[in-house]
C-alpha cells in the first residue's frame, strides 16, 4: 500500500511541483467563485480581483523560490 501511495505521489508531483502555489491558487479561485455565486461585489470588479489575486500569488511564489536559491 505504501508503494502505491509513493507511486501516486510521484505521478502527481509531475504535474504539481509547488504544493503551496497550487493550494493558494485553488483557494483564491474558490474565493472568487463564492463571490460570484453569492453576488458579492460589483460584477465588473470580479475579473480584476481574480487577476490581481493570481498575480500576487505568482509574485509571492517567485519571491519565495528566489529566496531558496539565493543560499
């Protein structure tokens, strides 16, 4: 059973290398989807909010990675 789990994690790791980055994107998409579903905020502001949130997540991920390689 541990072997199957290890194989599954390796295969998943081929597609998702940075777990924190992927989780942050999934959470932000959920927040935006909830805002759309419940009608929170103006409709014209949801697109920019999605873009700015994803841009911030990408920037934080790049900064975190750059800090790891600086050593």
